[in-house]
């Protein structure tokens, strides 16, 4: 992987309408550490990074921005030049924005469907204030970033050209199947490190940019305990416990207070570029992951 390439999904900003509900869901159910800021937003930590998810109060209940980590200032400048050369507008973040994001430097840009992206280097570490999960969860992060994000897309070819051709992602595989019964589609999975995918593209007619976000625990027991917490709190699961066919993640999908899913998983496949080849799967999962309609109003 060239040194100027994007290396990981570093952070995600969310605009949420119910900040207390989200804070409770993130900390009590998912096991993230919630730390309020003076401006009213909430940092969600999952390791020694100062912020992995950021909750901003607002009506959208959707993606506000996503940040992709690069190695250093030279890698950031190289990314900016590739974007400009391919005709994309790039904005260099000023000192105030960098301080807000708690990074050494960043640029902002949009993909062909208008999703807001940032590339950054030098994330603030808080080793003097170690991450402590309120649910005792340990997460898989490090060089593989915070997990993955699945984005809705309308022109997948254009999005693949952008992420692979401009930003240097590598295609891991496709799944051609019915994510939701009666709705066949082809999903494409892209990687930028050893994680099977940090980004996936789903051709859905969803009103939200985010299809789901994934966090990965280091223990299968953490998945079981989080599953129990969801059942105890009557949190709807869009997909039941199961194991995916392509990245082999054992996971389940609780619905967040914003209406999109969070995949909580364990055991995801790690990829070596030298030996990997692109595959196509005809099933979302080896077993499980049964789709469940949300309960009707007044029902649990």
C-alpha cells in the first residue's frame, strides 16, 4: 500500500435529533465511552483516540461527515492533489476546524453523490485518559480504523471509480443477493487496510446516506452480552445474529435512535493484498441475519 494512500476510517460525525437517546444507546448498549463537549456535542470513544464518533444535535438523523486517516502531511497533500486532478473541489481545513476535529490537519471533499468526506492526519491520542467502556467492551481498531460504513448509492459505477480510481481503495468482493426479501441488489465492498472492508456501497433507495455502521469487538462474548442488552431494552434488531458470507463477521444489527442500523460484530476476516482476489457471493450470510420488520406503533 503506497504511503500516500488512505489508511483507515478514522472518525464519523452524526447529526442526531435525540441526543440523550443516542448517548444512552452508544454507552449502555454498544459500550462506547461518551464525553460531552462545551458546544453540546458528544464524543464517543472506543480506544485512545480522542473521538471516534461525534454526535451533533440536529434534525437530519444521518451522516454529518466521515474522516479518512492518512499517514502524514505529505500523504494529505498527495490525496488533495489526486482529488483536484480528477476535477473534485477540495477545501483545506483551517486551524479552528482541525482543533474541533482534534487532528493535525485535514481536507474536505465530496464523493460523486455528495457525501461529505474528510481526510486527515495526526489524530489526538488521550493515553493520559485511557478509554474505559461502560459495558466492559474492547474494540478492534488500531491500523484497521473504527470499523466500517455502508453508504447508499444511486450510481455505483461512479462511486467505485471515485473510491478505487481516485482514492486508492481496493475492491474486496461483491454480494449479489436480497439484503431485504424481494429486493435483489449487488453490494460492493472496499478496503483500505487489512480489514475486509472499511466501506461498502449499497444501491438502495433509502432517504438516509448511511445504511449501517459497524463496530467490532475483540471477544465473541462481547457480542453475546450486547445482544442480551438489546433484548432486555427491547431494541429492535433489523437482522438477527448471524455470520456473513464474505467477511465472516459474526454479528447482529440493532436499530439506532436515528433509524439506521449499527452492526455489532466479532471475528471479521483480515485480507492480505498479495493473496486476495475479488469474489462474488450469492448470499449475504452463511447462516442467520434474518431480516425483521420493525414493530408496529404501540407494539414491542
